[in-house]
C-alpha cells in the first residue's frame, strides 16, 4: 500500500545486498579514500573522482545535489545539465 518510503539499498537490512558482488556504499568508499588532498593527489585523480548522477527530477537544483553529497566529502564542482 501507500505510505512506504524509498530506502536506498545501502541502508536496507543486509548491508550491500542488491548492489552486486563486492560493491561498496558511498559512505564506505568515502571512508576508505581518507579524503587525502596531499600534493601528490591534488589533480591526478580529477577524472577518477567524478560522479555522474542521472534520472533526477527536473526540479533538482545544484544546491540540492550539494546538500545530498556533502556528507561524503569535499565537492569541488557541480554541473547540472538542463
């Protein structure tokens, strides 16, 4: 029935169930990265640290995405294609 709220797979019972073999949640990846901004990592991994989010509402703003992803670490840029 109605009234049920979507729960992401990473927050459902069973941890990473449903995310495929060996997949990690965003929070696990953020914790593992250590947030290192040392001189040897400053720009080397720019493309590797890009996250593409699709299938979002047309009403979504850059501020919404900032708020959603801020708990996982520093956000250097948000690009919202419209």
